[in-house]
C-alpha cells in the first residue's frame, strides 16, 4: 500500500515536503501485467531471436 504524507513543518520551523511511504499489507508475490502468477506457473518466451556469432561478439564490446 502506498501512503501519501502531506507537507509539514516541524517544531523548529523546518518544512518537510510531501512524501510516500510504502507499507506491506500482504506478503509479496511475483506479478506480471497485473495478473498474479499461479504457484506452479512457468514463463516461456513469446519469440526467440537467433543471433549470429558476429552479433554476439559485437554485443560484448
């Protein structure tokens, strides 16, 4: 959960700007595109691009 903290002034007159706090309400789980993955889910690529040896050598530089 994200909590917004409004700007505020402390006892010394220092202004503190607005901020966000992130609070964990439920234990975290992996999530892709808003859909929760099943516990035994397997991710598979939609497309595999083949690269030549030249492309791989140039990519490492």
